[in-house]
C-alpha cells in the first residue's frame, strides 16, 4: 500500500461486542501496538473501527479483534483494506 508499509483496515466486528468494554480494550491494545484510528458502536449492535499503521501491527490488532476482551463473544470480523488517511492517535467515537 502507500507510505512505507503503512496500511488501513476498515473493520466491522459482530457478536456480543457492545456493553463489554470492547472499545476501551481495543483502544488500549491499538495504542500499545502504535496503531492509529478510531472505534465506535453502531446502532445494529456491531462495533466498527478503522486501523492505520504498519501492516504487521494492524494484522496483530485484527487477530486480537477475533477474540476481544474476555467478556466479549465475537462472531465475525469483516475487513476491508483501504488507502491510508494519515490518522493520528486512536479515538473512541
């Protein structure tokens, strides 16, 4: 992709992923990996996020999303690769 191995993934996580601290755990994990982006709850009960950073770090974060925090239950993680948008920091929206 663009800028020296920087990639962007748009992600939708479905399952029991709201009301279980998913967004806060995800922000903490993303920060520890140096991945930028955002996460938000959707009205349909899913969690949507965008991750931007080195490919290997984004892949690690995607792997984490397939488990989530201990009280979450993840059914599916849909990933769409996109062009990076120069995100800085990781926000809960």
